[in-house]
C-alpha cells in the first residue's frame, strides 16, 4: 500500500493520468479522512468487541443452521485464545497456513481468528473439489496443518498423502478416527502457551488466501493482508460505538470458504449482528431454516433467489419477517427483481459487486436515493434502480465503495468510454490483493494490471450519469452472431421470465455460417413440461434474430456449480462444444 491507501502497482503513473472518464466514489472525500491503522485484524476486531461488549455479549454471533451449534459474542475472545494456544502447543507457528475443507459453519469462524492470533493465515476450499486440486493448493502454501470433517476426511487425507512432508490433521464438527478434534483440544486448554509475542506486519503478512471462482480460467489463490482487510471495514466506518441495543440477524447460503461469508462473519462483529449459515443450499431445507430463525436480511446468489421465488413454499408461508435480500456473485435480472416485488412487496433488494482480487467494489447499501432522470427508460424495482440500455433492462450494482476508482474501456482498443457506454470494467482499489499465489509462496500482482495500475475485471459494464454502476456480464462469454455481439445475460433474462423455468444459462457454440449461435441450458420447475420449441419461441418473440436460440435448448436436472457456488458457465460451454462436435 502507498500513502494514499492504494495497493501494489495501482499508483503507477496515476499522477499524470488525466482521464475525464474515470469514476470516483461519492463517498471518497469522507473516506479519505479515515486513517487506516497498521494493526492486525484481531486487534481491530477485539477493539470492536470491547467497545460494545455490554450491548452484544449475550447475543449469538454465528449459528450453524444444520447442526444448531452457535457461539455468542462473549465467546469470541476466550475461545479464540484457547484455539491459538492449542495450535501453538501442536507446533503451529507464525507464517503457517491452516488449510481446511469442512462443512462446519460456526466454530470454523473462531478457528480462523485463533489462527490469526498465532500470526498464521487460512485457506479454505470447496468441499466437493477434486483430490488433486487439494494437493495442489496444500503444496502452494506448504500446508503442515489440515482441518477436515467426517465427510471430507478421506479425500483430504488422500490428497495430503501426495505431499513431500508430514501433515498434522485436525477435525471439526465431530470425531474423525485417528484425527485430533478441535473441540477436544480446546476443552481443557489453559492458554498457558498462548503466543503473546506475535507481532504482525499488517501490510506484508498474509491473513487469508482466497480462491477465484475459475470463471475466467484456472482458479488462482489471491493473497489478502491484514492491512487491506482492516481497510475494507474501516473505509465503511464500521469501527464505532453501536447506537442501538438491537441489530438485524442475517442468513447466508454460502460455503464457509467463500470470501463474502468470511468477511460477513467479521462484519457482524462490528455491527453486533447474528449470522445464520446454511452451508448446503437445498430449497426445502433453506425455507425450513428461514421459517425457524426468521432473519431480517438474507444473502443469496441470484439463481438461488430465482429458485426461491419459483418454489411452491413462497405462496404457502408467511415471510413478512424478511426486510431485505442482499445479492452478489453475478448480475440479477430485472424479471427476477420484478417477481420479488410482486410476491414479497415488503422486501427490498440490495446488490453488490466485487472481485476476489479487490473485495467490494460497488454496492447499493448505505447509498443516497437514486435520481430518476428519464422515467421512460429507468426506474425503481424492489428498491433497486434499473435502466434500459440498448433495449434491455439492467439492475444497478450501486455506487463505488469508498476509495474505489473505476472506468469503462473499449475491449478492442483499450480507450476509455463515457457514461452510458458499455465496455470492460477496470478498477483501482484500496483493498487490492497483495498478489496471486505462485509456487514457493511467490506472488505476482502484474496479471491483469496495465501500465497505469488499472486492474481489468473481465466484466462488461457501464456507468450512468450519476455514477451508478451496471454490470451486464462477463466479457469472456460474449460471442458474435454474424457481425452482432451477443451478451448471454440478455437472453437468460428472457428465458427466466418463462413461468416454468427455474434456471438458465446461455453459451455461444461455434457455427461456420454465423461465427457462433446461442444455445440455452434450462432447468424447469418440478412437474413442468415445456418443449425446446416453446423455449425458442418464447425468446424469439421478445428479441432480435441474433439473440434467438439457433444453437438449440438442452434441459438439465440441475446446473453445474463452480467451487465458489456460482453457475459454472465454462463447464456448460465445454459441454455445448463437445456435443456440437
């Protein structure tokens, strides 16, 4: 980080760059008054707990909805100190990385903090990944400590057998034969070997290694430090005395290795909020958890929201306790937002946009009310601003987060574009990663960054006149039909408006006559019977010929997912090409 809070390479030539198309956050001036201290994440978290202890001590902090296990705010400091002491007793040292593959959604967040108290870092992984991927990722971080559970132990142990060194195995969420249990380790821990002398270099020491989704190629390890994580929270003004004796409860449906869930668990400490975690998304279990715990705010992927809105349960139960649904992971379609507004009119949407390399980039949370300048082409749906662009309706991802900068460039020429012009989104961030993980812990921050320090996100987007961001898709998945560019999201939005459709992904398949043709993969509601021709006609009746489904329609029972839980477009693209050949 430089003195202005920007990460590696982000300041290069920035002084001489005079681009009128660069967009800055309207919150920038206020945020620049915030001094980011060179403290460890645990020091700042414990400040937040101490500041509000009398108010939050008896509240639940994290709750695993599958097991019912929960921990209160008053548990955080004593339990994490026990974990740090127990790990130290086993030989865990500053700079070590705890590698974990487990479903636990309560104690794992205390384990994370315990690791950080030791001066170590964490790297979690998808519970259904391939064995060889675990071996690669363990080797990348020289993992000597591996955490698993009963479901993941066999494959994780087999992966560790391929390493050139011995590994200490730990279990969580129940006994695993021949493995030390975290629960048992801390039961009688007296904290006598707590690592009091650990000193963290906040700008250099690794806090967490996140895995990219793999939607733009092979998944990469992204290194974040204590400093940029502290900046992430303090830029938002989170370290403060809580004014209210009550805070909202959240429910999330992501895996415990997912970046948003890890950062949300920490954010709840600053806000005194409770986090209910549904670690395995299945619609009936999800609805049961909603009705049991009654969270005010729900965090979902867009496809999961669409599945929820199309379920029979939506009309059979009272969901008046939900106040807001927060979305991230991919763009939400207008049709889904409109369905939410019609079925649950009291619920407001909040959308965010982020990339693993820079965490949060834009959000509709804590923003001023949007201005509607052209009532014919823009408006509000479910509390979110939308805008018609080139005949398609797009929902905003909000305004840039504090200290963020962005611009839109022409993917072909690299020239910056003005407002209401679609191109690739480039960003500069105060929360930018330290670098990508390479063998032997080497890092490389140059990938995707140009000579002026701009990071290419790979996403297609535009800004409106007031600086509201609209992300419309991945540049990698756009394709040409004759001379016309096609964005899959435009067609997917139309397919999803069909009442029998739960999920849809469109990919381009090679066609010698037209360059590419659009093919759709579709999941239908249980009991629905819709033909390929009906889906094709549904699309043809609402859009231009270059967006018609000339590549056909294939019905699936379910969509493949990436390790981060997003729809796996790459897998479907490969499937379409293979079938086409």
